[in-house]
């Protein structure tokens, strides 16, 4: 029993008087007195300027040679699809004699078509496949308008070639009436005599079913 008490006293003395700095500082012991300072650096926000796009490259002009020959197209006055404006306001039609003056038989230049009107093909003639050509003699006044119309010839023609087959005294089926009505709608450049615009006769042909 006494030995146990002595052992406890010795152990207590050893713990109490054991040196704290034996063998230097223990690196595993954390020292609360040492504080780690962290510095925060303020970063200024920068803006990236948008660069303007470069100007477009200049277009290099392409030189096209203009020494090519142009084809000259001649107008066919016999084509009934020709259409021009009413020459009533044209200055050249305001000179010369009165439009009611008599037709001149000595004109230096006869009337020339300016507006050609397509005829109306009568239904009766179309049902019977009538192909005809009506030749008309028209009086053109000094303003280029048709004052009078009369039938000069009547022909039956071939459909495919438009060749005249036979001259007849009458075609009928409304062909003559349609031809005369169409001729009155034509417009002309008036005839000239000694530089003056005069009334004059001319001849036109109107075909049906071709």
C-alpha cells in the first residue's frame, strides 16, 4: 500500500515539473496569437471599345466594249398590232388648211399609218371559217383622221399562206361592216403638199381569219 502511494507521488511530480520547451517548439501546436492578413485588391472594371468596321472596298468599274454593232429593226406597217397615241395634240397637225377641205390629188407625200387597229372577227364568219381580205379606200383629213371609207375590193384568202384565192362581189357574214368600222379608227400622218398638211385618199387592206 505504501509502495502505491509512493508511485503516485512520483508520477505527479514528473508531470508537474516536466519542462515545456523540451526539444524546441512543437510545430503542431497552433499559435492563436499569429493572425494571417489577407489583402484584397480592388480591380477596376474596364470597358472594351467597339471598333468601327473598315470602310467597304471601292468597286472596280468594269469596262464593257461598246463597239458591238446593233441590229436595225425595220417596222412593218402592215402589222395590225402597231399602236400610237392620238396625234390630235401634235403641233404639226395644227397648221395647213381646214380639215374639211377637199382631198388633194397632187400631194407630195401621201398619208402614212400611225395607229393600226385590229378588226373584230364576226362570229358568223368564224363559225364558217371565212378567210377574207377587204381593200378599202379611205379619205384622211389634214389632222390624220379618217373622214370617209369605201370598199374597193373583196378577196377570199387561204388560211395558212394568206394568199388571195378569189375576188368576190360580196363576202357577207358581217365582214364588210367590221372592216369599215375598223378603218374609221385608224390614225395617219396627213399628206403634205408644198409643205402644207392636206387631206388625201389612201388605200388600206384589212384581213379576217388569218
